C-alpha cells in the first residue's frame, strides 16, 4: 500500500520563495510507486491543497485532513519543506505532535532551539575539537552598550538576525563605525541579534542524516564567493558562488569533520536531514561552528542534492529512506 504523504511548503517569511523551489525538487523525486503525495501550501491566508484540475481546497486544521469530492484524505506523515517560520522553528512540529502525525524533521524542541543561533552555540560548546566564535547576543527592547560590544569583540564582525535564515538581514562589518547600522538592519528581521567575531578561513557545509538507524555524514561542500560573505544573492543566484562537492580536503580533515558533525547531530538530538555550516581555519586548522539548518534547502542548486549525488545516491532513494526513517 502506498503511504499518503503531505508535502508542506510555503511559510510566512521571506524564505517561502526557497521553500516552493525545495518542494518542487522533492515532489519530482518522490517515488510515485511508493507514495501518494499531496503538495500543501501554507501562507498567511491559510493552508491549501491546489489540484491541477480544480480550485484550491482548504486543509481542515482540526485533524490536518483534506476532503476532495466527498472523500476524506488523512495522511500517514508530513514531509516538511518550509524554511523559516513556522516549519523550521518548531511550531508545526508541535502541532503535528499533538495530532500524533509523524514528520520528516527534528522534533519541536530541537527545531525551536536551533532557530536561535545564540542558544545553539551555547549547547554545542564543549564538543571535542569544535570551536565557537566569540559572540554577543542583544535584544531589541533591552538596552545594550555599543561601546561595550566594541570593547569585548574584535572587528571584523558578522551581525545577523538570531532566528533568521538564508542570510537575510546579515552583514559583515569591517569598521567599528558601521556596527550600529548593521545592528539596525538585523533588528528589522528579528528581535534578537547575534554579533560574532569574524573567523578567517575556508567555508564549508555538510549534510548529516540518519538513515536505516545510522547517522551518515554526506560529502562536505566548500563554498567560495567573490562577495564579502555567502549572502542571499550568493546562495541563490547561479554563478555568484563556487561550490565544490566533495570538498578538496585531506583525508584526516574529512574524518575529523565527520566526527564533529555526528557529535553535533547527537548533542542537538536531530532527526531527518540537517546541514551544518562551518569554517576551517587556514590550512585545514581549527574547526569553527557557524550554524545548523534543520530544514536545509532542496532546490536544484542546493547543497543537499549535490552532496547526495556525490555520495553516489539517487535523490529518489534518499527521500524514500528519509521517509522510512522518520515516518515509518
């Protein structure tokens, strides 16, 4: 019997554009012999299924069901492909937990926690061989001292919304005089802002997934961009960044990266596929944790599909295994 899967896309933040592209890739690669898939769009206006041949049908939020031509459809599980709120921050996970409906991502607590970059860093601190850049967290309605920040942290800085994604509202600050305007920009996206010391080195990202009960670290990708940092444009405009998968790193470095990535996955109690961004200091030195994405992009240009291919897997098989592991 085919499993009936809801593929949930959209969202209520600027990242909904990426979510729609991710869902398109997932839909193309879900095995129609194994799964009956209904793509559901979540927006500020409501939650809808849009069949190709008729008007959109609203989801009954009481039990997350659809009624199509008099037939009630309930789901075996949900493939959540929403980046940002409410898919990545634990809200939907909490709702599905209350309904007893399994889903493909980390649980509500891990999802909520990892959306907060400052809190995440506090938890992963102490993992062997893992370093975390010195940082300060400030809050919109709480007084902070610009002078104190300048005293405690050495420029250049990265200033980012604490709960944001896709590098929206993020700045690299080379001169202390520009710190205030970068903070103001980040506060437009979030009520909490993280200011981090800049770590010089090579930038990487690596997918980690639990399949068949075993944590697997996918081949890492090295990211190079001519821009100051890997911002929204570099992430989603073909040709702006160079991405090399698998990354050209030494065998012993790769083993160290895999060990750290597995430990981060375990310590944060992750499920499904996540992506960890990190920096290796020059000449493959110390490993610095940047952040974790619990619903990484699945667009045609995204890292996870690249890394799955580099691992010698087909996306079709990867998604089948992911659903089996998380939904059953």
